[in-house]
């Protein structure tokens, strides 16, 4: 007996006219998770790549794993380095897992239950978009956020950010960032300041941690952190965004498989670098005089531009549009960092804002193309005469 | 039908142009329609600005609702009485004069008898003048209908507006500050153990999202509202 025949046996009560017909979408989700679906189009010739939405999502998850594992280690490391005198890597990983695995579990349980409910209510297929979102949400939260806040943020993001617009593929905003923005404005004391970025910082005496951008916004200089530490990521911050190195590995996977758009990533880096450089010349406050290349490797910029800005649903779709979108995300990110002391990290708001503008960008790119071709046709007709 | 027998006692102009009773089916519909099928906020999407601004707490929302009911009922009646005398070209100015005198009346009344609430509502009582629902009903209904009908229409629309306002304010005050009508309803032991108020509920975007959720729920129950695409 192989898996296929087990699944076929299980399938019977869910088929049309049977008892559990209503729950077919839920069953379908499990079946297509295991097997490439064998439904084919009835008419005409269709050639489709075997890489469907589920395969795409799994690739993104694989790209996320290095950053996640480093995030788990770093969570433990940041905590233990301030309390214990000696500890092993294993201790750090254990402490990190103890904090982070429950968050991931809550995120998946809440999010997937809502997705299944909506799929059954509407009679749709369950979409697998949540597999990535559900992993992203805990990765961009501060480590000490209570689990029920994670749950509520997830519920808000899935219901208001996604299902209200019609489910996967219809959302205007990136759902993971919607969850973070919700938590950021709803529970500001748990999402900013100097007590939330290191595990247990508010409960244990002598443990404290502030992000580098937070220090800069407060006017202090982050002397204890070198460029190498910022790049490798052994600094306080949201769970999995600290390590630029691990994000780069993820970016390589995404670009190599063609799933993430390198144009958006490169555009973002160019935009942020140029803006950072210009502010370096101005240098009116600590964030302005922070080296432009360091702006790229601290905070959530790298993580956001690689995994969030490239979200194929909410980003711009046209090639020119991707460049414009990416560059504007980069520029806005640095602008928000530098000019708004209440938001030392700008990448979340920058990407959400550009998500809203992405359809407008695409519209004008397409219009420009139509005009260019019209003009070409006119000149061709003239010369033909 | 005999004309003499059909004549009904009339008060002012009530029922002069129609053969309906005071609470006939048609007239009842004037009251009930704006509550659901033709709600000024969730269906016509009018008066959103005040729905965002004064729904942080329940008390101002209720006072606002009462004020709007008064203003709409009176202005609808006045304009309906004057409807054959108002020159078409200056009708908007006449509306404004009527509405603003009524609003000034409400404002002074609140300042005299409910100073705290009046301070909380501050500019928004004055801004009833610009509430699109009031002007909209005058233009769309009172200008062409009899006094009694206009009165019912004014009351109905104001209540339809108020119901949504109070509903939004209820959730925003409950979830945003843990209070209802200024009194704490979320018990202390919850705060001590784990609960935290949701700060986003106090910001105006959440009022918009709450209205959106109400529209969503209303439409999934009332199939008449779904546009045929």
C-alpha cells in the first residue's frame, strides 16, 4: 500500500454527493500538498510548468530557513551573553527554540484555521500562500511579544489584509507586514523601545538591549558593535532579520530559482545606498551621519527588501515598474529612518506604502508602453507612404 | 371612491397630498429603510468623516447621534414646509441657513447642559453643518415631499447613521481603552495577568476598518445589497 492509495481511500467521503462534501476544500489542500494535482484543462492546448504555487512557496521557505536558524541561535546568544559567563552554542539554540517555536506554532495554527474556515465557507481551494506568511510573521516580531498578540496580529492580517480582498493573490498589502504593522500600532510598548529586543529583557535584571537604529535615534552611537557583527547579525533586533549574511544566502536561492525578483532587490539596494550617501554629506543627526553601507546591513532593510518587497502579489508586476518600485522602497526606508525619530526602522512602512502604489506604477508603465508603440506605428505608416 | 368620505383630519400639511395613514406601510418604510437597505453610512457611504472622528468613546457618539436626529428632523420639516417657496437657484444657501441655525441651537444647548461632552465633541458639533447626510436628505427628499414624510425620512436616516456610529464607538471604546461610557468594564485581574488594550483601536484608521467590517457582515446577510457584476 503506498501513499497514493491511502489518500484515494480517504478521499471517498469528501467527493460530490457524499457526507463530507462541504469539507472537500480542506481535503484537497492536504492532497495537493502531497501530490502534484492531476486535474487538467478540458479544452485547448495548455503547457504548464510543474512548479505550481505550492512548489514556489516551499522554495521561499527553504530560502528563509538559514535566517530562521540563525535567528534562533542569536535569540539565545543575546540572552545568554548578558546573563551567563559561559555557555555553549547548544544552550543558545535551546533557549532560542524555547522562545520561537511556540510563536511559529501559534502563527500557523491561527492563520491556517482561518484559511480553512474561509475556504470551506466559500467553497474555494485552500491556498498555500499562508505557508510563507505564517513563517514570516514570527520572524519579524520582537522575541518577547506575548503569544496572544501574535495570534491576534495573525488573525487581523489574514482576515483584513487577505480574505477581505478575496484571498491569496488578491491582497493589496503584504500580509506578514500587515500583521507587524497591526502589532506595532496596537501594542507599541511591546514592539519598540529598549526592553523587547532581547529575550526576557524586561524580567531579568541586568539584561538590556536596544537595536542599533534605536540607539542612533536616541542620539547614542553603537560603539560596541563592529561592521562584522552587523553583517553576521549577532546584534539585538527582531528575531530573524539581524543577519544580513543569512538573508543574502536566501536572496541567492530566490534569485537562482527565479522566484524572487532581482530587479526589486537591486533597485532597493541602489535606492537606499544613494539616499544614505546623500544624507552622509548632510550629516545633521546621528542617523544621517551613520555610514550608508551600514544602513544596508542593520535593521530589517536586508530582510524586508529580499523577502517582503519581492512578494509577487503585492509588488509591481512590470519590469520597469519593478525597478521603480524597488528604488522607491529603498529611498523611503532611509527617509523614514532618518526623519522620523518615532520609527527608527523604516522598511516596514516603506514597503507597505509602496505596496499601495504598485498598481499605479504598473498602470503608468503599461500606458507608456502603449503610447510608445502607437508612436512607432505612426512613424512606420508615414514612412510607408 | 367618494371624495368627501376620504377626507382625513389634517394637522398642518400632514397627509394633505397623500391618502396614506400616518403610519401606513409606506411611511414605516421611510423609517426602516435607512436602518439596513439604505443605510447612510454603510450603503451610501456618507458622513464617514464624523464616524471616524467621534467614535473613540461611546458617550460622544450617543450625544452626536441625538444632535443629528434633532437637526435632521427639524431641518427636513422646515425645508419641506418651505419647499414651494424656495427659489431653485438659492436652495443650497437656504439649506445652509436652516441647518446652521439648528446646529447653533444644539451647540448652545450642549454648552449649557452638557459642558464636558460639548468640550469633547468640540468642533464636530459645528461640523454637522457639513455632514453630507443632512444636506443630502434635504436635497433628495425634503425638497419634494410632504412634511410628515420628510420628518420620518429625517428621523430614519439620522437613526441609521447613529446606529453605525454607536456600534463603532462601542467596539472602539471597549477594545481600545477597556471602558464603556467612561467606566472600566475589563476587569483588573485581566490587566494584571496578561491583557493589554489595543492602541490601534484609538487611531482613526481602525474606525474605517470597523466600518468596513460592519459593511462586510451586513452584505453577507443582506443579499439585496450585492451589486450584480
